[in-house]
C-alpha cells in the first residue's frame, strides 16, 4: 500500500512539473520568439515524463 501511495505521488509530481515546463516552453515561443527552443523543451520534457511514468508502472 505504501509503495502505491509513493508511486501515485511521484506521478502527480511529475505531471505538475511537466505542466510547469510546458508553460516555460510556451513562454519561450511567444515572448522570446524562440520556436526551436520552446518546441525542444516541451518535446524533451514530455518524453522524459512519459518514460518516467512507464518505468514506475512497470516496476
């Protein structure tokens, strides 16, 4: 039961951080006019969070 709670907390925290990073990527695109950097940040962080969640679930 305790492991399930920790896994749930890790997943919720990683999704929260993903939303923060997506916000930063949108800021890069809109304010700094850096489309390549914003898209790269969003793509890389999304892939990392997806792999992290998959590894927690498969563990």
